[in-house]
C-alpha cells in the first residue's frame, strides 16, 4: 500500500463546496448550508465524541455543541488557513474538552494531551482523526471484507485462525483479504489519505 500522506495539496471539489457552504452560513443562510455540513460531519463528530469521551450521551452533546459553535463562528473561517474539515474538528476538539470539564471534572490523560496541542492539530489529535478516517473507510467495505481484515488486524489472528473462526476455507480468507485490502486502498485514496 502507498504511504499515508500529510503534504499540502490543492482542495478537492468537495472541499471547495464545503468552504462555500461555510461562507453561506457566515453570510446568514442558516438552513441548507448548516444541514449539508451536518450531513457531512455529524456522524463523524459523533464517532470522534465516542473515541474522546467514551460516553454516548456526551458524544451526542458534542455533536450539538460543535454545530452550535460552527454556526456562531462560521464568519471566522479562513479557507487559506485550513480546510472545513480541520475547522469543524478543531471546534469539536475544544467542545469535547469543555463538555468533559462541565460533566466530569479533571481531564483524563488522553483528552488533556489533546487539549495541550496547538490549534492547527497536534500530532495526538491528528492520529485520532486518522483512526477515525480509517475506521470510516473500513466501514465502507463489504461486511465480508471488513470482517476478515478486522479479525486479522484488530483481532491479531492469522489467516488460518480467521478461517477456523469463520468456518470458511483458508483460500476464501486469503481472497477476501486481498480484495478487502484493495478496496480499503481505494477508499483511503478517495479520502485523500493515500498517494
């Protein structure tokens, strides 16, 4: 597989569309642009909330708080400084820290480390977002491909052990692994995470 990239690149048409949605939101259009941004990021912010806060209720609160902050601060967005994605997740990161403090008190070490990172997205937070992106790419695969990959990589099983666990021939596991990795590579490339 190709290396995961972190270089500066030209915005995709989708990224330009999202920047325009944020510009419209800042100009006072509270309907369609906010709904479109919610459709694009609501589920992802919820997943981030589950990863950071480990509480479903707080993750739901995080989505609401993030989009309230997005609505209120849309006029501060500068497309020359960051993508809409970075802007949304920076707001979500700050909201997660605030929610945790309001509900639970002192920050756990994982959230404390993320809070100390710079706004541009420190290394710890970027790793968390990368995990989120890879998880979404895995979720886009067919269930049979996702299952064998998860058992091998998350479950640390060999292909033979996966075959036994699933009750399928070893050749089938190997074929699903190959096709699953190819599909995952395509998904990651489409998301701009691979060269």
